[in-house]
């Protein structure tokens, strides 16, 4: 390469680097103008500002084209950018009335965001880097032993070692990748009372981050209860990649019969079948029923099971297809911005694992299960509605201001609840964040956000009932601060929105949530094995 070409390349890359930030800021300005136009329209100055920004985009493209060492390749790599820059020009001529349809899309077609996505190789490389390095093709499983009685400790440890020896070869043969098992810790429980799988989630997520592990299994000797208040031998969470298995359910027999030992062959084979079933659930194998239901049809203890169970051929084939995506990506010692991007990208990789729990946990109705949160929101709202000042402020603001205030308050309230209650997993300080912990955190935040929306709707509905059926209509006219003559439906709805916004804020600040109670209601685990 000649010195002249080297100099040209250096100028081109230097120009691209220095223009990246100012052009991105112009894109943000353009996006603001786009939103403002949709909401309230633009002034003549803002209309001219749009054309100025558009011209600057064109100038930047022309300058890059002039400096580019290989102009044809540059044009080929940026053909969508060219279209995005030309589309707004059609508005200038206004030859046909149909062209006015471009008013609603002109910004989207011309923003820096589109140019960055379509023409910036740096964007894709940065996106790939933000997702973390591709993990090794192997599954690391951490096992946490949680025992309630000291005399059960060694028996549980031997049980886990036997379980590992039984399931590991079959899992490796089914997925064609190595599986590594590791006993991470042995934890003494405070009592032997029945627990929910979510009670172990904090400890399991902490071990997952410390490992880091792709899957964490909790083996406990206490009873395990589902969200439907049913005692079960084990439950799984595909969101957090956590299994919880109770040996109490596996060893318990009928009335007037001695319980089975953990070394009993029936317990051994049923526990292996249960582990494989729960693992299959996490990786998306469909459930089965019928005479030949196999591993994915196991629901209860099978006293006739006398051999190690295996996945069927179709199940093995599906596991092998999913095997490359089984190991989790990791974020190590990331900043808050890197952590946010990692959460977003990992959630986009697993949309099903976000929406299914949100549908199951009915987050909009979560405030009804958290009386502290609902009371802290409703109580001040009942007081505010009978004050003249709140009517004066509510009726004096515009609809847009009321909506914007409500949206910002709900977003901040949900973020405050998640952060102040330390609901993100793991709750202790962490340096490593795994892929499915990030997905679980997204489920937690979206659930709390929907809960705040549900609380907002609940308080607003109560305020409307008071305004229509309880509040004396003539009393409003006697308040000297109220200057409006008539108060219609729109004004009453706006006032209910304003009071509900204040209620959600006070509810978040003084709700007194129990983080364990919140996690229990989020449906991170299945309702049945």
C-alpha cells in the first residue's frame, strides 16, 4: 500500500471517529423533534431545524464519500443510508398529497440510529462485545445442599454424588457436550418447615454468579411447596436455570409404612428421572402423557421404576440442536451501563422466558397480594381527594402534563422498589452476571413495573368512584381557589390520574415490601414438576 493510500485511510477512519459523537447527538435531537411532532406538533423554527439536521446528515455522508479510499464499496455498504437520506427530500416538493404521509415516518427513515445500524461495522462489533464472549461448549452445574438436620448432611452428600454419577453420562450422551458437576456449598436451614422454591433462589443465584454456573440445583431434606400449595418432589425455573429437589417427598411412603432410605434403588432411580425431567423442562422439552410417556411424562413417584431412565430419541435430537445455546454468557465486572446493555441483550435472546412468567404471575394484580404497598398508596389518596388544593392543581394541568407525570412516576416507583428492596439477583455484591440471571432480573423489573401500573389503575379507579358517587358535586363550586365553572368527565379523569400518580409514589416510598413475599409471587418457578 502506498503512503498516499495509507494517509487516505487514516484520514477516513479519523474523520469517522470524530464525527461519531456529534452525529449521534444530532440523532437524539432529531428523535426529540419526532416525538414532539407526534404529541403536540412543531413550530416553524423546529420545522426548519429538522431540515438543518437533515442537511448536516447529507453533508457528513458526502464528506465521507469524498474521503473514502474505495468509493464504490462505501456506496454498496451504505445503500440503506442513502435511501434514508433521500426519503425526506420528497417532502420538499410536495407534488402529490400522498407524499404528506411521509410526515409520520420522515424522522424514522432519516435518523442516525438507522445509519448506525445499517452502515456501522463498529456498531455490530460493539454489540457482539456487549453480549460477552461465546462460552465453551460445556455445562457447569453447581449443587447446593440445604439440610435441616445435622444427621442428614452426610446422607444428602452421598445422595448427590450418586445422582451425579447416574445422570452425567446420560446428559453428555444426549447433548454431545461435557457436563461438570460441583457441590458448591452445604447450608444448614433454620428449621425443617416446608419451604417454597423461591426461598432458595437468592442462595442459588449467588452460587451461580460465584461459579459461574450454567445451572444450579438445590437438594434439600425439607418439604417443597408449589405456588398452588401442593407438596411436590421438585420444581424448575427456566428463567433463572434453577432446580430444587426435595428428598422428603421422594422418601415418604404411605401411612403406617417406614420411609425409604436415600440409598434405596427406588429413590435413586426416581430422583434421577426427576432431575432429567426438570432439566428437560429448563431446556424446553415438551411434556408428554400416555402409556409411553418417558422422562418428560413423569409427574409422581413410580414404585415400579427399576432402571436408569433415558430421554427418547426425539428428545435427544432436540437437546443436541439446543446444545450450542445451553452454556450461559457472562458479564464480568461490568459498569452499570454495561450491565444494563447486557440485561437488554440477554432478554432479547430469550423473549419467551420473559413473557411466560409475566403472564403466569399476573403482575397487574400483584398489589392485591401486597397489602403494605396497596395501603400506602390508597390511604393518602382518600385524603387528597377531599382537599381543594389537589382539585386546583389537577384541574389546572394539561392532559399531556398529567400523562407525562404519571409515566415518569410509575417508572421511577418501579425502579425504586426493585433497588431499595434489592430484588435483583443475586442480592449480594457480585462481579459476574450470567445470562439467565440477567433474564430473571428483567422478569423481576417488568413484574414490579406492571405491579405499579396495576396499583396506578386501582387507585385511579377508586378515585373515579369517589368523584362520581361520593363527592358532593356542589361542594366543588364553594371552593374559592377553583376558578373553573364546569367540571366534566375529562377533568375528573385527569384529577384521578393525578391523585393516582401521587398514590403510586407514596406507595413505593412507604410500602414496606417484604422481598421474599414479592419473589414468591413472581412465578419464576413452574407450578408443578
